[in-house]
C-alpha cells in the first residue's frame, strides 16, 4: 500500500520541477527512476499532475445506458424475414 508520505514526496517532486522550469512538467523533464516513482505512487501522469495541484481534473463523463445483450429490433426483423422465407420455400 502506498503511504501518504510517498504520495506527498512524489507530488512535491512535481511541484519543485514546476517552480524550476515555470510550466507543467512532462515526463521527459525527469530521469527514468523519478518518473517510475511518481507513477507508482500517484498513478498515470495526468492523475499525478492533478494530485500535485498542477492540472485541473477533467469533469467525469456521465455513463450512458448500455444496450441490452439481446438482439436489436432490426436484427429481430431480419431474423423473422429469414424464417418466413425458409417456411415459404419448404411449403413449395
């Protein structure tokens, strides 16, 4: 489990780099070990920047209703048409 101390350490690294370079830091601004630690402690880069207060979080998108697992109306109609065609062919 990641402790608050480690999270705060990673966030502080990001804030220090921001103060140093005057812009939101990119992964390329850090060595590989630092990037690895920041991501391990805070998650993906955008979330890490949000945690450090350097980037605003995107508003959550509303989840849309998923379609039912059953067939759509168009698929049912197509199936019915095929069945009717087979029945007519068998009657001949």
